[in-house]
C-alpha cells in the first residue's frame, strides 16, 4: 500500500486550492432525516429477513455509494486501493464493479471458504493477497479499539457493507498516514 510520497503530511500542510464551508446548524442529526432513514432501515431489515429481493432503492444503493466514496477518499489521500469483490456482489452490483474496473482500480475476485466456527475456514483473493485471518476483521477490531498488527505484506481490510463506519475509516487514514507523530513521519517518508 502506498501513501502520498514525501513525508505523508503534504495534504495537511498544503495551502488548499479551494475552500469549503462546513455548516453545522444543529447539535444533533435532523429528526425528520433520522425518522425517514430509520423507517427505510426497518423496512430493509424486515424485507431482507423475509427473503424479499426487491429493496428500497436508497438502501439498495447504500453499499454502491459507500464503495465509491471510499475510493474517492483514498484517491484524495493518495492511498492505493485494492478491492476484493465476492461473486454474489459482482452479480448484483455489476454496474458499480465495472465502473471501478473502468476507472483503473485493482479489483480482485474474493471468496470465503467455510464460515465460523470452522477453524479451517479461508479467505482468498485472485490474484492472491497474503492476508492472515487476523486481518479479516481489521475494521471491526479497529473500531473496537483493538488494532491488528499487520505483517509487512498485509493490507488493512475495511468492509463496504459497514457504511456507518465512515468516520472510523477517515480517522484510520488520518492516524495511519497524516498524524504528525514521529512513527508516521518515518513510515511514510521516502528513501
């Protein structure tokens, strides 16, 4: 995985080309938005539980939009992206997967062989990636405050089906690549 060349802190200290006003009007999320979103999520949960295939469009597009947002964030941060896509996702979300491929992202076939509690379960990526089982839930462990120690050739894994963790992903990127700590200055500096 590569970050921005140089110290890795250029994005923080560069003078911005454009400015953005982040307008915070209320101390909490909007009530009407929360009710609409909550109702849609309840309907989605019930329909999914009943095995209904047709879901509300906004909920159906949630992971597509989040996946593309993660790619845009990584592009802005100078982070190389590898996308592992399981066959069920590829068949249902073919348009989004094809868009990723057409934009030049490293999109790989991903498969689960066995499920918990099977101690011999595996995860594979084609072309292969070297990912130990500890990395499979990297995002969950990070959010829980138990960061996984990665081997030099392992990548941190963040799942697209958890869009409610977007703030944690941004914090992860900042802490790993932009925090002005000595550790990160050394880790992101060039030869």
